[in-house]
C-alpha cells in the first residue's frame, strides 16, 4: 500500500509541475514575446497540427508546428494567416493568439493536487 501511495503522490506532483510549466510558459511568451503574423501551411503526413511559418524581428524565417490543434473556434486553414507570439531568444517557442488553453493546464494542476492529496491520505491511513 505504501508503494501505491508513493506512486500516486509522485504522479500528482508531476501533473502539478506539468500544468504549472504550461501556465508559466504561455504567460511568459504572451507578455514578453514578439507578436507577428504566421502563414498556416498544411500539416505534415501523420500529424493533425499544421505548420506555422513566420519571419522573426531579425529577418529569419522559422517554420514550427502549431502549438495548438485546429478547433471550430480557430480552424487554421492552410494558406491563412494567424497571430502568434514567439520567444525572441528561441523563436520555436510560440503561442497561438486566441488558441491559448490555460484551462487544460489548470486541469493538470487540479488533477495533480487531487492525486497528491490521495497519495498522502493513502500513506497516512496504511494498514
């Protein structure tokens, strides 16, 4: 039972860290990154996420997979333009403006807290 409690607790901590990292990354790039327009290109074979091609402030052309899949609200049709924010130090780190999904990151944090609490309860009430 102790092993189950430890794995449950550690799984919760990993989920908390994953959600917190996603929230921090999105906020950092959205606030401090450069905003530009990106050309939407068709997704590579075997992927659902299209490629985004854009020019950085120093003239480099960068092509990255979309950080979010197409949705009804943001369909990302090939040939279209979308707004993105990118990290100046690493332009491969992008945030799709209007495609941020903080709710998903908050779900990871909440699920992680629940698992960590469950793991702690299992450890305390072991028999």
